[in-house]
C-alpha cells in the first residue's frame, strides 16, 4: 500500500525545540521543509513520484512502503549529505532531525535496499518538474528573475577505471567466465562447457603493465587477445545452450532469461573490445573516438577532452545559473558536442521555462562565434558576452564597454557553482549505473543544491 503524503508531529519538549532552533544545520533543514510545504505545484510532483514508485500496481493493497513525499525527501537528504545508501540508512536511523525532515513514522527505519530502490525509481521527468517548481518559488520570492544568466560546461565522470585495451580484455574474460559459472551452478541440469582463463589473462595483463619493451608487449597482447577470443567463443556456445534450455520452474526460467541477456550483452561488447584492440595495438590504427568502448560496465561513457587538457571519461553537462547562483538549467549531453553549438538551444530552454528570453547572457570562450552572437540578438537577447571575443568588437556584443566588463566578471561566478556541485552534490563522479540513473542523480543534486541556496537566502533575510 502506498500513500501520497504523511504528517509527522514533533514530540519533543519546548527546551529541546529552543535548542534545535539555534543549530544552523537544523534551521536550514526546517527552512527547506517549509519551502517544500509552500512551493506551488508540489502536489503534482508527489503524484508523479507515487506513479514512479508503484507503476501500474494498485496503491490500496499490499505492504505500506515509503510515501511519495518520504521518498523525495530522502533523495534530497542523500544528495545534500553527499552519501551512499548505506550511510543514508545510518543517518536516518541516527538523526532525529533528519527523520523529522523526511517525515518518517516512529520506529520506521527504511533499509538501504528500500531507499536504493525507491530513490532510483524517481524519473528524470519528475526531477525536472520538481526543479521547475523550485525556480517558480524563487521567482515569486524575488530571489531569481532569470533576466541575467551565465552558462558553462563541465564533465561529470562515470564510475569506471581508466580504460586500457589490456584491462578491457581482462574484464571481458572475467565477466563472461563468471556468468557462465553462475549459470552452470544455479540452473538445474545445465552444464556449460568452458575453460576458466582468468589466471592466464591476469598474468598477461601484469606483464603488459610492467614491461617497457614494445616487442614483448605486442606478444603479450597477442596472447591476451587469443584468450579473450576463446572466452568469447565459449560464451557464444553458452548463449545457444541457454536458448535451448527447458526450465523446470518459473524461477529457473527467469534466471535463464537473465543469464541469456547478460551473456549476449557482454559477448557483443567483447567483440567490440577485441576488434579495437587488434586495430590499435597490432595494426597501429586509430579508429574514430565515437566507436571506441571505454568500459563494458558503462558502455554509454563518452570520451571528452576539453581545450587540450586531460581526457575525461563521462558525460558533458551544460549548466546555466543566474544572479542568485541557482542552477536554472542542467542539460546532460550525449557525446561531445561543441560548446558553440549549444547557445540557441540554451536560449530556447530558458524561454520555455521563464516565458521570455534573458536580457543578458554570459558565456565561456568556447561558446563564442559570430553566428551565436547574431542568433542571440535575433532571438531578443540585449547583451551577450563571451570570455573570449575571437575577433568580435565589444560594441557588437554589449551596449557599452562597462556592461561588457560587468558581464565578463559576472560569468566567472558560475565556476563557484560548478565547484560546489562537484565537491558536495555528486557532480564529480556518479556512482549510479546506467544512463538513466546517471541523469537522475545529477538532477537530484541540482534539486538539493537549489533548495539549500533558497533556504539560506530566506534565513539571511529573516
């Protein structure tokens, strides 16, 4: 059984209440809770969360789980504290203030598995709707009108190790062997024929990483590729055996389907890793970046190099903030599109959110181009400034030199916001697995960051 909301009454004494009001962290939590209660549109957000949690199931039967409100508030606590689900479970058990904020019933202690499942079910669309509600709340309080904005891109890493061809080949051998071993052990009557080459693969990996002679490395690579090909062939044969397997019961049938899908997915990735290793290491070819696999666990990871600096493995994120420092837009990109191709899209997204284009915009030098300047002016932006003008006259960008310098200094402020998101709100590296979970985690971080800023703004004015 699921409910939309729950009410938790404070049961402490008046002296305890007085002490709580003096603690800055507790005051901040109370203010955020007040914002969530006052924010218009939250009922629709909670309805969306409830739909995410139960899907097509009935809500008037079954065990009572976390309410939609509790799941959303727990997700905000997770990003605000920048902790994992195990630590989130501990804090919700240990802290009375956090339990009151999440509005948990007395003696109700959600486990980390419950928190993990419910928070991950909250969809990207729900988080975007929630962030729109908080922006409207900030606008109603006069905190952020969206007339002067600044944008920049950053890279958030996925949770993978630094990719090398040798390590990827070794990963393929290890994962395919493990899947075949598990399938043989857990499915009654199934015996897959394969050999465990893990020890040999690890030996070749060690030799590759610890020799400087190119001839020796090539020979070790040849053998590692050969071992991986053998394991791939075993997996292809196992895939055929699993497809013909007749399950004696429903549980075995579900397990068989799971193993079949996993082996097929990793076997196809293994084919790609073998192909790129042969072309790069043995043939000396450099294929296109978009065709390279950098992880078999997070295959959607992009290879991103910004401005000739170190290569990063993750996804590019374009952030827009205003005078208040609130994150007004978070656009998570696939691939590595040039910054200069994003200006028109950012203006359109801002107009959809605020009903009008911003009067003034400030960008990093990577966004600079004559076409972007002309397009922004055509759409109604009065002043548009790039940190590098790339030959454009300042008079064609802003109304005056004074405005140009003001917006140039204003642009630098977004770096502080990006730094705070990376340090404390999960933008440095996302541990969640998969493209959907990656996006949800970042939008959750933006929600927690914005709520904290709004709460601090209102406490400062009180």
